[in-house]
C-alpha cells in the first residue's frame, strides 16, 4: 500500500536522480551514488559485514544502487535494492546490467517501514544516508 507521503517522496526525488556530476570527486568513483558514503567506507562496510559470494545483502534506501551494487561487484554477494522513488531504482537496474551484476541484483519498490521479506531473509543490511 503506497501512502500519500510515499507518493510525495517519489515526486520530490524524481529530479534528484537525474544529476550525476560530482560523484567521482565526492565518493571516488562513478557508481550512481546519491549519498555521502565514500568508496573506502563502502569497502569497510563489505569487510565488516563479511560479504562474499555466499552472502545476501539488503540495501535500504538504495536510490540508484550505491553502495549495494558496488558491494555486489566487489564481493560477489547478492543484493536486493529497496527504495520508494522508482526513478532511482530504474537507474539502479540499468547500472546493474552495465556492471555485469544483474544476475545477483534485484530492485524492489518498498518503504523500509513495510518490507515484503520474511524475517532473516538477508545476511546483512546496509542503509547509508537513510533515516528509517
């Protein structure tokens, strides 16, 4: 069930996901970032979480897929990207194809308040730059 607040959030973020100019300078790479987590911080997250090819990761508020897609590429884990704004997830799916991780990446339009997953479905969860 999509609330009016979620619809407003989708509309507000529609334009934000069109800008990509400063990402290389800010985070150290072009990974579709829409937050402030650097590549070094994402690498640290992957290491601390023990992500590898046998792991499943949930990225809450994934936007365009940063850092979930990066972690999937860097560690071999499977990633499920969730967010409310569809525009960001569309870009994440395209990015997953471009990075060769689409077989291990799924995008789900869902609010962190109402996740459509069973308990303990993931080995790890990240939510960088997200207030849940």
